[in-house]
C-alpha cells in the first residue's frame, strides 16, 4: 500500500471515530437542534469524502475495496457544494446505516487484510 493511501485511510478512520463521538447518546432531534454538532459531523464527512476521492485518484485498486466509494465522494460534494440541499435525516441515516461498514472496510485495509 502506498504511504499516501495509508495516511488517507487513517484520516478516514479518525474522522469516522469523531463522528461517532459527536453523536454518541444523541438523537436525531438533538442533531437537528445543534448547529455545532451538525457542522462538526458535516466537516468530518467532508474529510472522509475528500480522502476517498484522493485514494481513488492515485490508488484505484485500494479505492475499489472501499464500499460505496462513489456515493461517499458524491455525499462529500453535496456537503460542500450543495450546502442548501443537506437533509439532516439523510446525514443521520448515513451515520447509522453506512458509517459502520465504512469503518469496517477501512479497518480491514489498514490491517492488511
């Protein structure tokens, strides 16, 4: 694995862990009412999406092992460029329905599996 790839994978792992920490013990209603939490979560998703985009650009073989890589990059683009289209319910679903699988994929890549 390329050194840059390992760094990007670690960035993804750290951002995902931060998201989990930000929302731990919180509800969707809490999320909707807390602008700071929403901003923090969205920023970490931007980092995840950018790291996946960079991996895809310079290490497509590794990127192919990240499930939903295209959707991750698209989600990042919406967060950055379509800020007026962000749906809190969708972000919450991504946190709970997709982030655990991403963390698993990244963990496997970092462990060399």
